[in-house]
């Protein structure tokens, strides 16, 4: 199983719990990869399934939507917006948008950029979310957009975005040509995780 950074935190623990219930002797290896590597790995047999945000359409790939999450803004406690109960896209756009490299999570990257189509940020910095450059940009007054389900460090502040329209849609993908041997069980486990955690309406 390969998972992107957001899907790994938001989906994997609950999905593994459901798989353990059904297949107690099954050993599941989870690799965190960027979105391009996940798709390629699934299509070429390196991974049985992939978990990622907004997977691309592909004739040799099937997918199942697992959860949707509203976006939130993440800022450092010293940020001018940190004491706000919530923010709007236009208020955020007055500050520095910190965005992870597109190759690491294409779906999330494009979703966040799309949010600011009508309100261009003051500037944009590209930095992996777990890097020192990301932290430096936060200290410089930047903000990042993540899924509401993403764990936010106690050192940071998560802010609801009142007018955010898009959602982070996280899906499970697999190859149509070489589907996993336990596909029916995986789908059943996914359905149980969705229902138990109210991931979808």
C-alpha cells in the first residue's frame, strides 16, 4: 500500500484497523510516496493499492472515494491571523502562501492553487511540509492549506476558511489489469471505515 502524506494520516490508521479485523494474518506494508510514484507503482505492480488526494483519471486504473475534507489554513501563533476564529480566502491572500512541490502531491497542490484563482496571494513559497524551509516561511508570516483531518502540530494554529469551496477528496486506487487478490475485502474494509468514521455523507 502506497499513500500520499495527507491520505497516510487521514485514512491509513482506520483502514488498517478494518483490515486487521478481517485478515488478522495479513501483513500490510505502507510506503509514503508522492502522487506520481503512487500512480506509477499501482499501474506497474509495485503497490497493490494507492491512497491519495484527487487521483488522475487513467484508463487502466479504478478508484474508490474514501473521504472528503474541508481545507483549513495553518499558521504560526505569531501570525497576524492566528487569533481569528476563522478566515476568508481574500484575507489569507494578503499573506505568503506556502505550497508543497507539485510533484509530491499534484492533486492537493492544484486544489490549493485553485482556491486562490480570484485572490492571488501576496507571494508563494514552495517547500515540503516537513522541511525547515516550511517552518521558516511560517515564521515569516506565511500560511499553508491542509485538509481538516491533517494533524496540526501543537506549535501551530488551524483556522477554518469560511468561503473555501473545494474539498480534499481522498481515494483508493488500484490497477484494472492486475487488481489486488483481496480487492473485495479491501473494498469491504474501506466501506466499514467510511461508515464508522463518517468520512462521507
